[in-house]
């Protein structure tokens, strides 16, 4: 943030407010950000956001956006809330989906994209870029505008890759976002929030399989996993707007590398900050399962189900994700009958996504086979095929129909 902008904002709002906010949220004095990020309504909106009360976050950020016409930062903040609200609705914030390269290479059931949500996301992303372009055209070194444009591009990239699964277009947009945020850091190394986008880009490009790089036209483009993690750690410690998002990404990357104790430590701190955040509670259980803490994971998933029964504990729990994790944990403990029931509970949950429904039915059928319940296994396999005939999971289900699953 340029000094002139800081001085102007302090004169308008008062030094006491700035110091109080810095004390309350732990902002380091040497970290720069857009002054609008300190607005009380923004902080309030993100309290709702991190607890998965996306409607509450969207409503507040819509008011903030309306109060600042022409400014790309409020537009980008609103875009983030709208994007994640849609990803959550589609069960695409389940990290088990991204923990291996099968997300990139497999044929999956296509989520039911909401045209209205898609159009709004595209409109907000275009608006933010247009507003930023106007300011950058008058001042190429407008750090706040460069940051907002990069963040808007990164959010649109996430939507394109995760919902539309257009990886080539998504990665090209990610490259533009990275260039914007790299420029921000060149102009002001203490604009720490910009390290999230650059860090993710470095890590992901560094981790991409070479054949996939050729597929999306990224052959020859390099990244560094270690450099990416270093930047993410800094953003997670000192970022104003991206410290939570950075730590979530760190936990995901640690999970991919099977560094479960470190990932659990990151997530437990997030859960301590946002105890009513369903996804943080879910992720701790997921990590305990992957770490081999079988019955501890079972207990964690069952706690989520029990807490959800308490009115208002989770603003909006996607309970199918907890049931699926419970099935995995029970299966790992060879409790095949209970695991099958949990998987089938997942598939029968209202509004469950197509991909998750197929995963659960296939897994449920395998557990029924392992439990000697062939008739119930055949039922689950057939339902998996019916749910998505042209997918990799349907191919596996057809194989299971021909021959009972005996384990791997």
C-alpha cells in the first residue's frame, strides 16, 4: 500500500482505530494491504465466510461492493464469496477429491453447473478486471488494482478448473494471475497477500506430471514446490486477507505429500479459530484417517454428525462429506458392514453431488462384497453405473459386476 494512501486513510479514520484493529487481528505493522480490507463489514463478512455461512458473507460483501462503485477490491471480495458458495454447493471443497493426481487424469461425473451462478461469477470477474484495468491504465504501478485483478483472475481460474474442468484455459488464466501478483511483490515485497497466488502457482507447476504439462501446453514452464511452500507459509503467518486461505492450501499440499502430523497441526489451529467451521472440523477428521489414526478418525466423524444435530452449531453442514469420510475410516478398520452403511448414507443424502454419489456407491459395493453381501453389492454397483454411465467409476463398477471385489 503506498504511503500516501495510508496517510489519507489514517486521517479519515483515526490512528486509534488502526492500532486497535492491528491488535485485534494480529496484523504486522510492516505488512501492507488495501485499507478497504480493514473495514469492519469486511472482517464480519469473513467471519461468516470461514464458518461456511456463505449467504451471510455474500450479503455483507454485496453491501460493501455497492458502497464502493468502480473499485476492483470490493468486487474481488464479493467474487470470492460467490465462487466458494457455489463450490461448496457442488461438494467441490472436499479435499479428498484433490489429494492425488486422479483429479487431473480420471473421467469424472460432471457437476451440475448452475448457469445463474456461472454467469454471475463471470460478470463479477470481468467487472473486477475492467475496474482494475481502468486504474492500471492511469497508473501502471497501482498495487491495489494489480492485486485485485490477479485475485479475480485466480478465483475465476479456480471455478473454471474445478467446475468446468477446463484445465488448459484455467492454467493460462492462472499464469496471468501469477504475473499480476508477482508485479505486486516486485513493487512492494510487504504486500504479503499477493504471495498466495504466486505460491500456489509455484507449487502446482512444480508438482504437475510432465505428461499433463504437455497436455495443457505448459511444457518447459517450471515451478518450485519448496519456493511455493515458503511463500504460502509467509502469507499464512502475515497475510491480512489470505492468511486463512494460505493455511488451507498448505494443509492440502502437506496432505498430498503424506506429511499428516504437520497438516493436522495447521488444521487444528484453523479449527480453534473457527470451531463452527464445518470444513475445518471435517478436514481434521480426514487427515486423521489418512494418517492411519483409524478409530480416532471414526470418532471425529461421528462427533461432526452429533454436533450437526445441535441446532445452529454448523451454519451449513454438507453431512454427506462426513458420512463418506466415516465410511473410509471404518473400511480402513475392516468394519465393512458399518462402512457400507456410511457410504450408502452418503449416496442417499439430499442434494449429494453426482461425483460423490458415484464414489460412495462404488465403495459401498466393494465393502458389501468384502462382507459377503453380494446381492447388496450388485445393487450398489448398478446404482453407481446408473448415476454416471460414461465415467471411470462406472467402468470400475461394471468390472465389479462381472467379478466380486476381493480386495487389493
